[in-house]
């Protein structure tokens, strides 16, 4: 029983065959543009750029916003490493912040930091400690849980700080704004970044996208993603570009998969509800919830164990594995990664604690209610055994 695996059906394979027969399988295939339009329609954004990975989306997003070696970017401590690496690609430095109860960036801490630890000079927000400009903030919607950063948006506009949404795990997740209007994750900041990796809600094998409502940013992203071509006949390039565009085969698979996204989310919602019911009366086993006003895609379910330490949580996962139940730890906090320890952190408390006693549990859309009950029973059983065994 797996965490999350790709589900390819007959319609998907037919779409792929059709594109392969046409011969238009490269990044210049018209179907790439078609996928971009359908993606924009689904996310309710004006523009989208289909790319070869979510990492490329973040890198390109930071690049077109002007992030460079003289800049700093605020990031959450719990997120996949691909969120922070592109900052380093550009020579910039991350500032690592704590997360809230939903594993999302702790917005109140960011606001506090900007108000008290920075100054606004010459239309730039300067870190008082490092004297560097804070150019952007990356808000990651973890595990598909939508992060409401509306209060931060107002401050960032005043301080000329860009907001990039890492919505790699959140296709199909929405924030309910103060106007009681649902806005898709990735469509609220300056730039949103998506991923279509094999384990995501929909997949293109690998792949990602940028979504935005800013035409200037859209045109710049399209230009740089396609090798910065100024003259395709004479091969003139006036800027350093990237080979980041999605190919035709991936786009064909994406279009086919996107047609079923509502059904996919519905199946995962049932899984979440069953887990929620099964662990409802467990005082020391907690299922990660989400902000009630949001609408999420239920991508991955997380449980935490109040009475277990780091090694005991690992032992529990190994016992589950023997029953063919796949689990893994949540992302290792960025502040604990050896090569990132030299960078500034701010008030990190929750992240380290969550990492010690939390596990990702099977959330695949193909799981039955019987599977979920079996998984839940084994988790409760092994939890009791390990808790009672002082030598675990």
C-alpha cells in the first residue's frame, strides 16, 4: 500500500499514442500551448507556462523577479529541498522560518520579522542584520494544505517584496479569501509554481508549470524557458535562456489527466475522512488537518505521535513496511540540512518537533476503505507495542 503512485488509464495511453503518431513530440508541439490554456482555465489564472519540472518553475520564477546574489528570499523550514535550491542557483541566500500547525509557513512570524528586523529604504526592504535586500518570499502549500497569506500580501506590496507560491503539492487546492471567494493555490501571489511529478495529483511523468496573472512576467518566463530566442531563423539569442519547456508527450498526458482531477480529489477526500474517523479517539495519534475555510486536494496524509521519539517513529515505520505499508518521514527541515546551516533562521520551534514524530502515510487514490482500515489498525497496534517497549 503506497503513499501515492501514478494512475495511467486507457485514455492517457491513447492521448500519448495520438501525439507520437503526429510526430509533434518536442517542446514546440501545439499541444503544449493547449495544455497551458487548460491549466490556466482550471487554476483561474490569466497565464501559464508548462515546464519540465517544478524545480525549473521555482528557478525561473525567482529569475524573472530579479533575485540575484545581492538578495535574500524567505522560505519555510518544512518543504522539499527543491524549494530552496533554486535560490542558491542564483547566488542568493535563504532565510529559513518556522511553520504553523498545518506545516505551512508561519505567516505571523514573517510579518513580525519584516516589521521589526528590516528597514524600508530606497523602495527596498533591507535585512538589518545582513544589509541585503529581501526580494521575495516563497509560500509553500504543504501536502496540499492551502496556506492563507492574505495579511502578508498587503505588507509585501508596501515593502516591494514579491510572493512566489510553491504549489507543487497543491493543484486543486484553494484558499477561501475574506471576500468568501475561492482562489486556487498559486494564483494569489506574483507567481505560482506547480509540479506534475509521478506522485502528484495529476502527472506528466515529470513536469511543472508557472501560473500568473501578470502579463509581463508571463512573457519573460516564456522567453527564458525557451532558450531566450530572439530570432528563430538566424538563431539569435540576446540573453542567457534555459531549456525548461515541457514536451508534447508530457503535455498530452497532462491534458488527459487533468480531465479526471475532480474525481481524483474526491477519492482522496474519502481516504482522509476515513483516516480522520479511525484516529478520532486517539489522544496521542494526530492526523494533520487543514484550515476549515480552505478547500484542499488531500494529496498526502500525515500523522504525528505524541509519545514517540525519532527512533521509535522509525521503528514503527519499519514494522509497517513488513506489512507492505509504505510510510516515510516528512521533509527534513531546511535548518537541519548540513549545507544550509550557515544561513539565517528565525524562531524555529515547530518544524524540528514535527520532523521527530511525524510520518506520511498511504494516501493513494487506489486505496479502498478496507485498505485504510487495515493501515489504521496496524498503526494503532504498533504504536502501542513501541510505546510500551522502553528499549525501542
